[in-house]
């Protein structure tokens, strides 16, 4: 099946017929519906990649707006909209915390379950970022981050971090398929960042490729002595960087097929 058991997160304090029906119909289509209470800590512990988020709003959910703050940040990081079910007043209240740009669609109660399921299914098939490999790019240069995102976002889902601290924060709740890591960063450089990544069991096996502007032999040897999964020169043509990333994933795919 095309969907290949992708995950839909349903955030709700209710065990209503509507919530159960949406979950059941999503599973009939081949998705896995993950139902969770509206608690930011509980949601942050979900490590599986999420293809879509549906929030069933009631008064109990609205009591903890921190959940919406977390989901808003998560949606922005993963470039993934939130879908909301509620009455007019509840939806307006959520929009005071969640910008309209993050909201995929609002469903006003009473709702049509089939319509909601169709909207989620169509979004995931057409736009869901889960279909692309996730690449975390870590660089203190805003210009470099924008450039790399522009080069790669056609094929990959690109997440940006402008510091080691921001990268580690992202990794605490997400697992990208590759990290492109600037070797020369202030405060915490690429070497220290790689050491932190390798020291954490939850993301120690994420592949890391260094980005560096230095091509002399000594600098290259210093970079490779840290045993990354490769290195890319920032002076390379964009097409070369794209091809290098493509080749990396092709080699990974080939290795996986041998096992």
C-alpha cells in the first residue's frame, strides 16, 4: 500500500465517537493513528515520524495552552500544518496562540468524519514531508543555511539550526536521516557538536557530514579524524552538493538492501 503505515497524531482529551471514527477510518486507509492526551510532555516523547496532526479541541484541551505552543513550534520545525476540530469560539481562541500560517484547515463542529479523513489523506499523499528524507543543517551563517535549504528542499525535508544548542534541542524530539554540520562554528564548534551527538544513545547513530570552507590537506585530515560520514566543501557548486547528498542516500539504500 502506498501509505506504508505512516503515522497520524490525534491530540484529544475526549474518547468521543468522532475521534474513534477518524482513527478507525485512517487505519482502514493504511495509516497508524496515534491518540494522545493534550500534554506537551507526552507528545514530545513520541519518537515516530508524524505525517499529520489533528487536534480535537474541547474546554479541557484549552486549559493547557502550552500544548498548542509546543505543537506550533513542532509544526514550524517540521514544516507540517495542524488540523483543528472545534466550535467557533474554541477555534478563535487557538488562533490567538497558533498563527494562521501553521493551520492546515479548521473543521467546525458538527463535523463530517469522511471529509476530515479525506483532507488528511490527500495532504499526506501530496505534501507530507515524511515522504522525503529529513536533513538537519547546522551552521552559524544565516546565508549558508538559506543557501543549503534552497538547494536541497526540492528533494529533501530541510530543517535549519543556527547553533549546536538549537540542533541538540531539535534532536531531543526528532530524528533526521542526515545532519550537515558546519565544522567552524563559534562557542561550540563542529567537533564538539559531533561529540555531543555521538554521546547520546538516542541519536548517536544519525549520519553526520561536515560542511567546511577549508580544503587544505591538514584541515581535511583534521575533519576526517573525527570519523564523520563524510565532508563537503562549502565552495562546491550547488549541483555538486546536491549530488553528494543524493549519492550518500543511494549508498545507504544499497547497504540496507544487502543486509
